[in-house]
C-alpha cells in the first residue's frame, strides 16, 4: 500500500489541494483587498424641478446629461453593489432666473464604505423662462377647385393657437400653418386638420417643451358652383297659333349663375313662366322684358340683371288685312252701314284668304239703337280652322 502511495505521489497532491483551499479561504475572507468599478455615460437625475416650475422656469438643455465616475471599495462591499443601487443627482432648486448653469452632482450609493471619484465633475444645464403667446392660424390651400366651382370663403376654429414654452424657443416661431387640398372639393366642407408650427425658414418646429391648447383646428370651406343656364318661356296658344308657329329668342340667351352646388347642378334651365300669344299678336308687341326669378340658393353673377329681353317671331304664318265691304255685311232695314270692316288676320303662309272666307254676325237689339250713329259689335267667324282674326270689331251704322 505504501508502495502504491509513493508511486502515485499521493502526499504531494493532497498537500497542494490543502494549500489551494487555504488560499481560497484567505482571499474570500480577507476584507483588505480593494476593487474598483467604472461607470460611464451614466444619466444624471435632476432634482428640484418642481421648484423650478414654481418659478415659471424650465430646463431647455442638459436635462439628459451623462457623466462618468469610479466606485472603489473592499471586495465584499463591491460584491453587494447593485446596478440599481447607484444614482447621480444634480439639484436645481436654487435656480431662480433664466441662464446657463454649471452644476455639481453627487453620486449616491446604497452601499456604504465605498469611495466615489468623478471622472466628469460637473454638468451644464440651460434654463429659460416659460412664456405663452397666441399664434394666428394660417391656412394654405393647394391645388385648384374643379372647373365650374368657386370658393365662397372659409373660416377656421380656433383662429389662433395658445402656445406655451421656453421664451427663446417661442421666439423662433413664425406661425402656425394648416394645409388643405381643394383639388377634389365640390361641396362646402368642414374638416378637422392638424397644424404645423414653423420657423422663419418654413421648417417645422418639434419640441416636447412646447405645449398647445389644442392639437387641431376645424376648417369650414365654402364652395359654390357656377353655370351658364339657358332661359325657357312657355307660350299659351292663340287660335291655331301655338309654339310650332313662333320662335322665341332671349337676349342674352342664358344667365351666368352661382350658388349652392346641389341647387345649381339641379338647374338645367331658368323658367320665366308663360306668356299669352293672344296679348302678343293683338298688341303686336313682339319684344318685351320678362322678370327673372331664380330658385333658392342660386343668384346671378351679374347682380344688376333682373330681366331678360324676349322676342317672339312668327314662323310659317303671315299677317293679312282683309276688307269686308258693306255689301258683305248682314243686310237689314233697321239701319244703314256707314263703312265696312277692315280685318287683321293671321294664316298659314301657303293660304290665300279673301273676304269670302269669313262670316259676320252682328250683336245688337233694336231696342238699344238710338237715332243717329251707333257702333254695333261685329262677330267675325273665319270659315277655316287655320285662320285667326285678331282683335274685336265694331261697325258704324246710322239709324233714322
């Protein structure tokens, strides 16, 4: 057995193991060994922010400062030092005016008996006063309205934005802008739009230090439709003369109108009402003015235009004067005719009418006749359907 122990050098190995064990216990149990840990890019927590805000101040730069420091101590202390147990703090509570400040910070550890040495000894912060201002909203329209549509004005609510933030930053604000594309707008529109705060260069200003009273505005954009609308006139027939025998002309031929898109789009003609062909042919007033009445929501682009000139021209018919001599009138012993009757008649162009184409009846009673001149009502009846006698007639007679 002893031979085997000597041969395998068992005693030497046991001795080495014992010495290693003793050395380990010495290292672990010895609190005199120093260790060091380096912290880099470590964020500094700012305290006293509430006091700063009470003085109407805010940190505009340095709020995310990073520092570097070393922590050293005995091995047992360093072993119990956790990452969450270290923090760096800089106090702002003594600051009462805007400016740039170099602050000492302190490192706090949850383990005592360690040594802290700073690699970066201070942090720099910039503080500014918080102010407010009202910035008018500017509306920028892009594109063009479709053909036949015009803008009738717009409004934006609110028309100004209340902005709060650092005084220097607010001093760079040139305006507040919303953009609205009108290229497909055909109806009056109301839309909620987000706005952009911009500087003198037209660039957007983005900062979490700026606060606003509303994130968006409501734009009301009015649209009206335009159109050139023709006139229409209804003619009431007179005898055989109807709309087939007259041409109606308007001067101007149409009216430029503007109005609500739903009203204008539904308007394909402007109705002037009706006119009696009897009054036209009897008065021989073939040109006259008609008042214009537009539907609700539509108006004329020419505010002074309230009437349209109408001309009625006979077509395919002709005017003829026919004389009915005394011998063609009903004969009686009650009186003597002082003259015949001259008729104004209209007939088709191809017709040739004569005095033989009419029948005359007298409307009177002998009891109503007085000695001397009397005018008796004559009823003229054409013998054809395509002949129109214009007006009413009397014949002078002498009673003895």
